[in-house]
């Protein structure tokens, strides 16, 4: 009977070890599942970041192409003279000292008088 008792004890020990291994397997399986989900989320975030960088790079290239012609020599100067018209426009309706004069195609209205 000692053989039957030893077999029962050994069987209980083997079943207990099996249950421990089964619980350990379940824990490892849940950890693996969590890690795979994290990996999937990281890959998705990485792909989104890459797409954002690509679009930012293309926008930067477009801006670079627009700004390339506007260097210091050819571009807008921060202070430049503003064209306000010629002196003819400024003095067209005033009498000139010393009489009337024709300036280009415009004449002083007061100098012409009644000769319209």
C-alpha cells in the first residue's frame, strides 16, 4: 500500500505543479497580450508621426520654393521709396513762377483760362 500512497502523493504534487505552471502561463499570456497591444499602438503612433513629418516637410519645401526668389538682392527691401507720382502731378494745377508752361500733356487749369 505504500506504493499506492506514494503514487497518490506524487500525483497530487504533479497536479499542483501543473496548476502552478498553468497559472504562470495565463499570467505570461496576459502580459504578452498587453505588450502586443502596446506595440500595435506604438506602431500606429509612429505611422501617424511619420505622416505628419512628411506633410510638414512638403509644406516646408513649398515655402522654400516661394521664398527662394526673395533673397536680399532681389527680394523686398524693408525700406524702399514709395512712388508718389511725378512732379507734374504735384504741380499741374498751380501757376508756375514766370508765366504759364506746358508740362507734358497736362496744363495748369488756371493758366489756360478760357481756352478749353
